[in-house]
């Protein structure tokens, strides 16, 4: 299993500061919000929500930041999700609003395209309960055969570039499935749009939070991609370099 164990230095060790620092109690799915940007994901929204409900026994909160012109938001509301409407402005604008919306202590991101294994949510929660601040789904560990080859190559290259710039080996910088302690997402200012996923890994890692990569299965996408591979790939590469340099000289 790939893992990064970056211990925070000195006073930053207690990453749950301001929350339940006096208790060793474990988090349950009642402490979890699963959040996502949704943009015309009619083909997947019902499955994704059903999967989260089944795995968490209906306990996790589900938040969709939605820019759709199809029935995605209606389906999400019918299924009990909280829907925040937002003009479509790109992945990161939606996901930033989504991660900052919940009050619950653990925030899990996913894509609304049925690619990510909600059945592995218990493993993510267990890693948080074991002390991780961020648990990052590593799609490439098992090969990600369902991913288009161009994207797979790009994602491997992004991880390699980020690893060099951070001096820390990471295996998947652009995954959409992660769990975060809320303190992590609230204490950092997020600047990237298409590159937000990489930023959400890089800034916490370079600030000493404990990051763990969790190998995950990856399924073929339901519905159409919202990312142009060339334009999006260039934007992500630029974000990785910018964010790594900003953190290094911070
Ligand atoms: N609200 C909102 N959601 C968005 C926007 N762009 C993308 N999304 C959502 O963000 C998630 C990620 O987009 P994807 O199209 O899956 O991007 P990707 O994972 O890089 O590409 P694939 O590998 O094809 O899945 C999906 O749930 C989209 O619906 C946007 O402008 N607004
Ligand atoms: Mg996706």
C-alpha cells in the first residue's frame, strides 16, 4: 500500500484543533459529508447517491454544488441530497464551494460520474480515525484500466512532477475521491479551478498534514466527461507547478 506519513511539526500535531480535541472517540458516518460538483450528471447521480446511502446506512450527509441544465438537481433533491445551485464555472469553483459547505467534521469529495468506489468509504473513515488528516484515493495503484490511456499517462506524469517538486512521492495527485478533516479545508486558501484536486493534496502535504494514499478501484465513467483532456491537462500542470512553488517559498 502506498502511503505518505508526514507528521506535522511541533504545535501543529493536533490537526483536530478547535474540535473534539479532548476525546478519543471515533468518527462515524454521522460525522461525514460526501460532497461533489454536479454538472449534467443525469446518467450517474442516482447511482452515486444510492451507493453513498447504502454504504453509510443513510448516515452521511450528501451535498451537491450543481450547475446543471438537465434533471440532475431534481433527482439529487428527490434522493435527499442538499443541492446548492451555482452557475457552471468549472470543477474547482464548484468543489471549493462544496467542501466549505458542510458543518460536519469529515468532508469526503467524489465525482458524480460513478467512477469512484463508494463501497470503500469505510476504509477512508478508518484511515481518518487512525490519525490521517487527508486520505487520498490512489486510482493508479490497481492500474486504472477503466481510465482512457491518455488520461492515465497524464495522471502518472502529474504525480511524478508533483513528487519531484514536493520532494515526497505521491502516486495520484488528480483523484476526485478524498476524505479531509474539515480543519484542513478551512485553514487553507484555495486558488485553483481545474487544478483544485492537485492543490487539495499538495498544500496540505507541504504544510505538514498527514496524508495517506488509499488504493482504490476505478470504474468507467457514466455520462460525458466535463474535462477537455488537453486544455484541462495543461491547466492542471500549471496548477501543480504554481502551487508547489508557492508552498515551497511560503
Ligand atoms: N457544478 C459544477 N460541477 C462541475 C463543473 N465541471 C465539472 N463538474 C463536476 O465535477 C466532477 C468532475 O468532472 P469530470 O467530468 O468527472 O472530470 P474528470 O474526472 O477530470 O474527467 P473524467 O475522467 O472524464 O471523469 C463531475 O461530477 C462534474 O459533474 C462545473 O462547472 N460546475
Ligand atoms: Mg470524473
